[in-house]
């Protein structure tokens, strides 16, 4: 019964013009096929799935309900790809508040997605199928900006604790995919952006981080009933909504330009330290502090390195995305008719909104060049 409901959702949405597409994963039971599940079992797992989807959609679609559509990936098969291609042709932004881990033969991670009844080979085949679906969607829809999650960390089986670096030890996808139309989002320790408190923000205590694979950090707004939400799943739709508003206002922007604007509209916390550590990364390679942080497993050692490097290293962009800067950057870039580069437009926006002086602007520009953004 519940499976049929998902299929109904997909069919219904395929008739709509989905300018914001919210794609969710239908994860019912890790050990039972749908055909083996009783109605009671389906009902018991249905509510958490729908709660997640409803909260993600509510954040992404606040004041934009008429242009939003919600669909579920159920089997990760070609039929679903064909359905999404129809929808994505009409979509400016696609929100992917979903994550799946590349399986490990000897994993110390234990969470609700781990299915110990399946062999490593079976899990690896399932992972490859999912990853291919995501990569196909990215590749075939270059006009759509995809917004995905950094994921929530699990500390060696302890559970909902400090986030983990997105390293080779914990390979979380789609965050580890690379595409010009894919932006990766981590969570701030706040439900809003206050221009007067930008120096005080850090990542949420559960949020994964990576200077190599995380693009921006965003607030996790309160839920539809005013409750506090936890999870990078609810930071991504904040960015999706902002991206849609900007692209709707400036339709000439490409997905790649929009991604760059969002990254270059972040506030760079501890910029001097950011330049120092980033240069160390380029000079030292695998011996740098950043790579050591990316690979370390032990919690105390990780916390020591984080303290040594500083909060700037937790996100590639250097800090929280600032909507006012992003929107002004897009406006300046669009109005200049090619006379200003995108970088120049975002630097001007940082000057006007955040009172960035010439010295700070020079440091921001140098940091962008070092990181090839």
C-alpha cells in the first residue's frame, strides 16, 4: 500500500512544472523487501520517511509551494531516471537531502543504514547502482543546480555526535561526487543568518566537514511546527530555496555560475588563518594539517587538529553563505553586462554588505585563487 503511494507521487509530479524538485530516497526496511512487508510493518516505517520529506520540502518551498514538486527514488532503476529527466528538464534547482555510504569490508561505523544481512559484494553493487543514477542525473541535466548534503557524522559507532571528515575512510555520496552543477552543504549551529554574528558561527556538532568536498554551510531553520531540526538534510533545502529565488530573478545565470556565486558569497571566518593553512595544504600535500584532519579517526586527535587549524578549515567556502551578499552579487554581475567578472561582483557585494575593506578583499581574492573557486 505504501509503495503504491510513492508511485502515485512520482506520477502526479511528472505532470507538474517542477522548478524546485525535492528528491527523496524511499528507504523502507534494510532487511525486508517491500513484497515481504506486512501493512503494519509498512505503516511503522512510513511516518519517519514522510516526516523527513515533509520537513525538507517545507524548508525548500517556503512561500514557493506552487513551483515545488516532491518525488522519491525507490529502486534506482532506468525507469526512475527517465521520470526524473522529464522533471529535471523543467527544474532550476534539485534538492538531494540524501546520502549513501560506499561499503567497507571492515567498517567501524554502525548506523541505521547498515544491513549486516547482505554480503559486501551485494552492498557494493547496490552502491554502484545508486551512484550511477546520481551521476547520470548530474551529467544529463547541466542546466539544473543540484544541492546535496555533507551528511551527519557517526563517531566510531557512538552515534549522533561530532561530525566526521569526508575522507577515504568514510566515503559519503553524493557529497564526494564532483560536478560543476553540484553544490555540497553542511549545517551551521544556528537557524538563521545574522550579519552581526558572522564571526560567531561554526558548524553544527553533528555535521560532516571537509575543505576538499564541502562548499558552503547554511542554517537549519525551525521545522514547520516551530521545532528544532538537526541534520544537514535541513541545511541543503535552505540553499535550494535561495538558489531558486536567485535563478528565478536572474534566469540568465547558469547552474555553474550560481554555484560559484553561492560559494563566493560566504563569509570567510579567520581569513588570515585560512590563507596560512590553505597554503600549507598546497605546499605540503599529504603532510599538511588539512589532509591529516581528513584522515584521522580518533576523536581526541581530530578535536586537537580542529583547534589547531581553526573553524575556517571546516568548510571549503570558509563560512556561512550570506543571502544578502549572494543576491547582490548576482544583481551586480547580471547588470554589468559582462563588464564585471563574477569574482569582481561578489567582492563588491562583500564590500557593500559586509563592509569588507581593500585589505580583506585582497585576502578573499587570494583565497579563492588558491582553492580554484
